[in-house]
């Protein structure tokens, strides 16, 4: 049983232009229930987290975080269900639901509906992630760790790379590439320790002024820009990364994790000492 949507009346708030259920017909909620259950499990597992779900359910139904999570569930469920909602199984095979008053929608209209549902779902996913970032309780969940595994914790990465459709799907594909790029940047330039700090801070930059106004935010934005360019089949900008390292070394008090890392020593050449016993001794 679903927990975010529990009745036909509640479901109808989120799906416009739906006919009322006639007497003797199966309520639309009951018809959509298998997809609603699957969609809710996905939303909880991917975004909300089992630990945070009780907090979300305790909110009023009209509270922005809860209504946004519910919208994601409805759009996902409806999008999955659309291909089969107009089909009935007869003894002779599948047929299309139709009568004298309502004609079946064309394939193009159904495709446009599914595309619209996907776009709406992706837009609400972006909003939901933003709301979750602002919850201290959500920060304690294991789900949060999935989002802090990269400097791009939200699906606006897809927009930055030129994708305006299928944003969630494109984000997932880009995310794996980003993690590889970030790992290389960490090991060769800024250190894994400092990258871990940046990944945590990027979640808070939108509303924490102390971070958004700091030199950390400047470095984070430069790193994100370098990565976005590299994702577009362009070489990694090594000079820009060296400039970042130079800035961090000059302000090492602001980057203690980098200063204490093994990576820092890569940019700290050994001091030459002239010894008489050395083969390279000179006067």
C-alpha cells in the first residue's frame, strides 16, 4: 500500500482532465495502484530514504517537500502506466478501450503525454532534491551519501551539458563520467581529502552564505566549470587546475585538508642541499 497517496480523491488532485469514475467502474486509484507502489518505492529508495520517510509523512499534505515528493511519484507512476491504460485483455487478445463518445488518443498524443510527464517528473525531482538538502534530518541518512559522491548533486548538470529533455536519465549517464573526472582531479591536483570537503559543501552553497561567499565556493565553481567542459568531449584544462592548486597553496590555511595530504607534496619540490660527498657537488 502506498503511503504518500492513499485515496482516489487525493490522486485526482495531481492528474487534470480525468473523468469521474462511473458507478460500477474500478476507481482510477485502484487501477494505478501497482505503478504507484513501484514509483513510491523508487522515490523513497533513490531520494528520500527510509530513515527520513517518517519525517516526510508527518508533514501536512500541502507542505512543499511532501507535495513535491508526491508529484514525483504520480508522474513516474502515470508515465509507466500510460501504455497499458487504454488496453484490455480479451479472449482473443488485446483490444483498445473505446466507445461512441470517446475516441482513442493517437500514438503521437500519447507520446507527447509521456514526454510531458517525464519533463514534469524531472522538474519536480530537481525541486525535491533542493528541499531535501535543506533538511538536517535528511543529512543524517545514508541516501545523502549518494548525492555527496560528486560536485554535481542535482540534475541541473544535464542542463549545463546542453540536455533539456530526459534530464534524469542524462544526469545518471553524466554522473558516472563526472565521478571518474573528479577522482583524477583529486589524485593529481587537489587531493581526495579536499574533494570530500568540497562535495559536502556544494550541497549547502545555495543557502549557506558563509560557504557561498568563501574562497571554497570560488574553487568549487571553477572545478565544476572545468568538468562540464571536459564532459563535452574536450580535454581536461590542466592549466586551470594548476592555477587552482597555486591559489590553494597560497591560501593553505583555508584548505587544511589539502595542506595535510600526500597530493600537496607533489607540488612541493625537495630543497636542494649541496654536499661535498655528493657526486653532483659544485663550488
